[in-house]
C-alpha cells in the first residue's frame, strides 16, 4: 500500500491525478485543501479529505502522518514560503519523497522569442517566485522530483516527453492529463527521477520548430 498526500488537491491537475492514482487499488490518498467541502464527495475507504493550509507547518505535519509520498500541486505569490514550509514539515515527519509541480522557464531554459519573454519574468515577475521555490526544494535533503510543464491544455490525451534541467524545452504545450499521468508514474515507481527537474511537453511530430522560435 502506498499512502499519497496530495497538497492543493482541488487543482485541475491534482483532480486528474487523483482519478489516475485511484485506478491502482494499492494507492490510498489524503486530499489536502483549504476547504475540504469542495471535495467531500471524493471521500471513501481509500480517500481521506482534510482541511489544511499549506502555509501552516502544523497542518502539514498532521496530514503527513503515515504518508509515503507528498505530491504538491501548489500555486500563488507565496509559493517560495510554501516550499519552505513543506520541506520543514517533511523533515519533521521523516517523509522523504516529494513530487513538486512548478512551471516552465524557471531556469531560463525556454528558447526563442517566448524565452525572451520568460527571461523578463525571471526578474521581478511571477517566474522569480517559482524559481526561488525550486531552489528551496533542490537545496533540501528530500528525494524530490520537480515537474515543469509547458503551457497547459485541457485536451483529453496522454502524450508527453521530458527534458532534463539544463536542456531547452522541445515543445510549447502539454495536457494536464499528461502531467497527471507522469505524477502517477512516479508514484508507481518512486525510485524514478530522484533529484531530477523534468521539463514536460507534447512531442512535436510534424517536423516544424515550436512556435516560440
């Protein structure tokens, strides 16, 4: 049995991941969100839904009891502080495996004209806070995987490829369902991609360069 704590469980990727994770009857989930009534219908013998604030270390530590894996689907201007709180809570509860959703562009790894825009967002824009959060995760002693999706779509497809930190992105978009599938794959084999930061995009099959060139 694998106990997975889902932080930010009301997010769209997290809800897709929840469905995919529950397809494996070995997975038991704790869904953590500010207003648990939003997901009250999801509760079952394998799903616990709890109120909690990702800025509150005590809330996180309480939710991490018996957790094997923490999957964090958090967002907002205070993402760096949330990263610090998650790391502190995991250290305090001796939970090591973390899957952390970030975004493309935090390493200035996007090529072409779109990369020029992203570069500006690393200097005082929203990407600066996501980059700072990633540095917190990478500076920890956790067994983390950071996931950096391209532009997200709601397409009903699982079709993705990954790049490593230091490699440029290959494509411009990816479906939320694909990101959920990657999370599910990492939960199924937690030894994959430890201390990795994965860029994720839909493969470009038409032979043309991505539109951001």
